């Protein structure tokens, strides 16, 4: 058994046991090679319409979900990487097909064509790509959102869907965190709905809310403040360990 195989298996086992840092390590280990492959397949003509990072995040999202369900077995040194390649190629080709069809028929982009249902938008891309990794990174480092914040659970369930992170602050108050790549009004409304449902639980209420994104639109900031929600802009590169000073907390 080689060191690489040992390392991959250990990371997968750690992730299945609940380690968010293991997920981040797996992503960082293979993302550059997979991103390069996705870029080559997308090419210049579709580059302005299709973000290879979104495709990659969709691939990793699928991988992590299926790993949790024990759907994969890794026997050889490069099995994990080969699997990620297959998933990434499948996601890339599916999105290329969708965007080419959308170019022929612009109604596909707004979902006004029957063809949109036939092709389908990749479910892994319904939640913007980088959000998956942002969630992993912020779950491992909740203090970057607010000092003293500690993670209770990722994907905390409500009866209308899971909130990205449920945390507790330094005073033990429950904090719901919704994470987006680009923060707009819809994201704020989504967080507000989650908090409404979470506040029905006497063990949680009162629940505070924090809206987190790489960039938050001015209208979304105003709406968040009007709903007594905090907002935080985070630097994705900084969270991945690249030097940057762009972390702003309202």
C-alpha cells in the first residue's frame, strides 16, 4: 500500500467520521488538476458563460454526498482521483450541453422552455459552486464569521430545508448561518425563513442569523439589517490560506 493511497483513504475515513477539515484537504489536493481539465473542456467560447469553478464544486458536492452513503470503494492508489475525473467530466459535459442549448434558445436560461426540463439544470449547481467549499471552510473555522462562534452542525435540518451552519456564540445563543457565493436579497429571505422555523424549537430560540457571502449586494445588506440579521463578507482565497485582508464584518 502506497503513502498516497493511505493518505486518500485516511482523508475519506476522516470525512465520513465528520471531519470538515478532511473535506477541505481532499478538495485542495485535487482541485487544481481537475480545474485545469474542466477549463480545457469548456474552452474559450463558453468561458464567459460557464464557470469551471462552479462545475468543480458541483463535482465535489456529488462526490462528498455519495461518499457519505458508502457508494464508493477505493482499492488502488489512483482510484479516488480517477473517480473525481469521471464525475468532473460528466458535470462539465452536461453543463456544456445545457449552455449550448441555451445559446440556441435563450428561453432556456429563464426556464421558459420545455427543453429546459428535458435537459435539466445540474442539481449540484443550484447552490452556487464555491458555496460548497465555503461551507466546509467556514464550518472548520466558524470564528472567522464571529469571534467565539462554535459549530453545532452543518446542514442543520428544518421542515423547509437545511440551513448551512448552526452554531452557538460565546454566550450560548443559537446562530443560523446561510452561505452564498454572491449575496442577494433572495439569500437574506431564505435565511429569515430558516430562522422563523428554527425559532419554533424551544431548545434553540432565540436564534440569531448571519448572512455570509464573498460579495453582498447593497440591497441585501439593507434588507439584512432591517431583519436584525448580521452580514459578513469573506475572502475565499484567505480562507484557503492565501494572504488577504478582505474580511469585513458588519
